[in-house]
C-alpha cells in the first residue's frame, strides 16, 4: 500500500524567497487533503553572546525581549499565511484543514526533526539556498543535516 500523506511540516525561515516553497506546500496539502504545520526555529545565541547579554540585561528584561521576539515571529507567520491564502482564495477553497503555526527554539536541524515527530509529519518540506560545494562541506546546512539524519522523508525546495 502506498503511504498516505496526512501532515506536512514546512520548516520556514520567513525570508521573502519562501514563495515557491509555500506554493508547493499548499499544492501538496490540497492534493492529499493534508494538514499543514508551518514552523520556524529561533536559534539560540552562541555562548559568548549570551554571556555578554546576561552581564548587561536582567533576566526579567531578557524574558520580555524573548516574548516580544516570539510575538514578532508569530505575527510574521500569520501575515505570511493570511496574505498567501488571500492571494490564492479560489484555488484554496477546497483546503479542509486550517494551517497551523509552530515556533520553537533550538538548533534548527534537531528542532525540525523533533517537531516532525511530535506533529506526526509524513513529509518535511524545507527551503535551501544554493551554496557552493565547498561552502556546504565546510559549513553544512540545515537542509543537509535534516536530509541525512531524518527518519521522515524530506523535500527540499531550492531558492536563490
């Protein structure tokens, strides 16, 4: 029996180049009548930056800043979804399941895989910027890390 796609996890970096990927996500959701989970991972500060910040900013101010950052990201995600759905109203009229948003913190590759497991995702969809081969070998990329370590199929949409 062929596997059924019930849940799509779209790991989005909220850049302007996400248009082609989000179009693909919604197309797949319509085709499979699948749920969409639009997720964004907020990376933690490196230890040096965190140490400097803790020296100058109190914990309660830092918590307020984190909450404001989360609210800003949530607002950007909601705006992205709303604008996309408004632009494609006619095409998306058959979408039966309301898209969900998810904001997590952590190392992106790990957070994406963890969220995919928790959401019961059948497919992870990600953007990937085109990099040189040497750049990928030295730096790696979130998409490469997820592709090579995920138990869930991963679809990568190239962006420039």
